[in-house]
C-alpha cells in the first residue's frame, strides 16, 4: 500500500513538473531586459480616450492569444512599479517626451526598464502592433520569442507605421443608410471626428442596383446593395446572392471559407435582414424570412461559418471585440462583415437623436477595429454604407443643423474609408461592386465579381 502511495505521489509530482514547465516555458518566452513579460503591468492614463484604451486592450488580447499570458491593464493612478508597459500619455516620468509626431507615426522605446508606447492619434496601436510583430506575433516561431529585448530603442524616435505587404484578413463594416451628411450631422452633434476620416484611403461610392439602372425605381435596397458588395455583381432590388437572371453568385464570405479563412457575420439587425442575408443567402426575395432562416441554419449546422450574431443590443464595440478575438485566434486569417443597421431605421423614422446615436455607436466599433488592424497588420479594414437614407441635407435653422427630406433611400453616393495593404485603389470614384473585388484580393489572386 505504501509503495502504491509513493508511486502515486511520484507520478503526481512528475505531472506537476511537466505542467509547470509547460506553463513556465510559455510565460517566459518573451523577456524584457531579462525579466519575463508576465511580470509586467500595462498602464494607461486615468480617464483616457478610447483610442488608448482599445490599443491597450488589443495588445493584451493578442498577448493572451499568442502567449497565454493574462496581462493586467491599470490606470496610472496605481502606484508606479518597476515593470510597466506605458501606453499613451501616462503620468509616469518615462512617458514624458518632447518628440513631436506626425500622422501615421508612433514611438516605441524603453526607459528605466519600462516599455513606452505612444502614437499620433489612432496610430498608438501602431506602437503596440510593432512590439507584437517583432516579439510576440503568432507568425514568429517560439524560439524567435526567446529574445532579450535590448534591441528596443532607448531614445524616442518617430517611426511611420507599415502594414504587411499583403492582407490576408478583411473586416468589412457597413453603416446601413449612412451617407456623408449623416456623418456630418453626428460630428456637429457631439462626435469629435468620424474615425473613418482619419484613415489613409477614402472614395465616393455609387450604389445603384440593376433596378435603378433600368429606371424601374430610383434607389437600391439593402439586399441588392449587399449583393453588390459581397459578390461584385449588380442585381435587382430584393435579390440576395443572385444576378439579375437569378443565377447563384459566390459571395466573399463563401470565397474566404473555401480558402480556409474563418468567417463571421455581426449585425444589430435581425440575421435575415437585407445586409447580413447578402453575405449568407441566395434567394429572389429578401422578405421570405423563413427561407432565408433555413439557408442560414444550414450554413450554421454544416459549420461553414465560425461566428454569427444578429440583433446585437447594447454594445456593438464589445461584440466586435469578441467577434474579432474569436475569428483571429491562433493567427487565423478571417473575413467578417459588421453592420450597424440602426442608422437606416432611425433615418427612415426621421429620428435625429436615434440617427446620431447610431452613427456614434458605429464610430466606436470602427475605432476598436482600427486598433485591432494596427495590431494585426495583415488585415484590411473597409468602412462604407449600402446607400443613403432619408435625403439628409444641411439646414441651419433645424435644431440638429440638418433635415431629412424623404422617408426612403436615395441614389446619393456614399463614402468609403479604408486602411491596410490592398486598399490603395480606394480613391476617387468607385462602384459598390469594386469593394467586393478589392476585399477579395485578401483571399484569391483570381478575378472576383464582374469585370465590366
Ligand atoms: Zn440598407
């Protein structure tokens, strides 16, 4: 009996050692001046803006995904510690620098054993991304992470952020009904500056469907517009994933899935809504919700999608964070379409506050996605709308400085904003089918969509 107990204890001891060695190896692969990264705490300024907060959250999330480390984020009101990663303009002496930064530039340096990360506006994520890519990227082999980081600059030297040569993941964000004036109205009612306008690429997009081009109706619906952006083909209003003759078209989510990428759909609308259904279904009538739901259920049951969520209520940003964490886990390439549907619905109701709130909610989710993109520089981020809703025009006498003129969609051009490799052609005037072709480049070298 005694021998059995001894044997049992010995096995237990060996098992513990193996487990501990395993964990130890993982947590100590990144060393900062000889100390493991796990001993560090991330510090951000108390009450900082969401740019800094989301950059820090992305840094911590990716560190957890790659290294299995749970780094803590603390406000700079916490007592200073020896081992700190200072993100943004914290109150620590090490964060103080006279170095002026220009657009796209960031700082990454060490001082007194602390790591300092700063950036020009949204490019603070660039400093986090640089550190991740050099030292803890999933693309690096484990031994590459076993380095003593004495190579980090000792002086704050501005560096211009560079994306990977090629994007292998796509975040495609749609503000349903969001025209240029919807953005301007939000900016004149509390939104400092729409995040899309801080991105390096932008263009004006035509939204006409085949039904508009044939003169049948004056504006596209969400189904035809989503089909154009997901397949690269124009179609009739109400059609989903079909050309005007009713032939089935491959959408970009299906293309990404075929190429081994993870895929996801996230919307504040019902999942059978025109926009999400344009990335999921193939059918002639967007109103046949039972048929659409059956098609979506089949995709889900066949496990041909990795993340799907409709009717997101409170925080689109929180759900965006969860979705991106899920899809990018283990460094996987992915495609996701994220939609804020309330801009359209509130505009149709001429609800000014509701429209403004929806644009602000969308803007905050975009900011999270921007910081994610800077921490994952093999990702392209495209932000656009499917059409304009409500013919919103400036009107100085209105309480909100703008006025809705109609209760339906219009044929106005909508804006597109983008960041990442592969987005260089997002400039000047584009068609909504071009956006499918541009985003498909992350998944195939072959032509995608129509070639007119
Ligand atoms: Zn729409």
